[in-house]
C-alpha cells in the first residue's frame, strides 16, 4: 500500500492504474480515527472496483469556531494499518496547505440542503464538506465514492453536488455499522465516558422505535417525532439537537412517511454531539 501526500501524486496514481489495466477506481473519504464502520466502506469499495484510495484528512473548513478540530482523534499509523488490512491500495494523507493553498478563495456550497438538519446546527459545515469532497473527487477521478449512511444528511448534500456539477463519480451509500448494543459507530465515541455512552444509546433506541412504528403501519410524522421526544425525555441528561422526518433527497420535512423517508436524530451526550438515522421501509 502506498502513502501519497500530494494531489499530483494521487492523480498520477489514479490515471496510471486506469490506463494500464482499464481498472475502476474507488474513493473512501475519511477524517481518520478509523473504526469498523470505515473498514466496511473499504471492503465495499474493494468488492466493487479494481483499486481503492482512502483519504485521511481532518478537514478544518467543516469545523465551526467552537468545535473539536484541535482535539479530533488522530491515529495515523493505526489508520494506515486498518486500511491496508482491508485492502486499500493507496492512503492519501495531504497537509492542509496541499488542499487549501495560501490565498485559496474557492469554496463549494450546495444552497438549501446545506442549511438543513446538521447544516442548521453547524453553519458552514456542509460548505466545508462539499469543498473538500469536490477537491478529492477532482484529484482521484474515481468511478465510485463510498460513504456511510450514518452521515445521511451529508450524503444528500454530496449527491446534489455531484449531480449539479456533473461529476462522474457514483455516490455509494453503505449501511450504518453498530456496536452490539446498537450504538452507531463514530470516531467521536472515544470522547464518551461510560455514563455518557450509556446515555448515547437513546439515539439508537429512538431510531429503532421509528422503524418499528413504520413497520406497524404508522405514517404520520407527528407520531414519529412525538415518540422520539418521549424516548429522549426518559434520559434527561441527553440534550436533543433535532428530531426530523424528511425527504432524503431534499432534507425537507414531510408530514407523511413513505418508503425511503429519512428519520434522523442528533443529540449531545455530555459535550459530544452524536447523530443517528434510519431509512424507513
């Protein structure tokens, strides 16, 4: 497995592999602190394309001024070991200056979607995500890019960006990977104390409850949201950010659930903000 540091190296690798063997290329964008969820993305990519690039880059433009950029977990050697074990061919680990050269003034913003769900709570977050992912897609020129369903709002933003910019990459969404007790895997789970981790299970309980309501025939958004509020109210230490039932393509609220509707929650366990969701039906 190669470790590449510059866009020029990454682009040359991608074009060489495609030219020499007519191979397809997959990209798994990450911010490092890799876990079993990331491993599942790398495996999905390896099973779908000829060569896989994993990016490891803690993107400063998607963090707000009071967020956790400085303390975001960084474990580069362990990340590379995991990526290699799962079959990655390249790890792309650029410096901030490589992706954001001095004087850079170009950003990508998906209007509308970027202000909904997580974008409403974290102004500018999705502008940073769209910008860095567009840079990666341009650099790698992949056939497919792999993302986890846990970041469902991000997926909606990136799908729109790829469509609007007529980029060639296909966005592939892989299922949420959970701990045995249901907690969705996240690099930020390392912040949680034992007590906070127990409280964090409220998110997955709310999601499972929404799935059960849908399976029982319930379709009213008000009932899904009311049930989730009751679930969160039973654990007062959790601070709810949002509970929403939306159209996954637009992130606009819907009054009646349909197969493919997105039920999403976000909340703080202690100082750690967590998200979870389900695609109903």
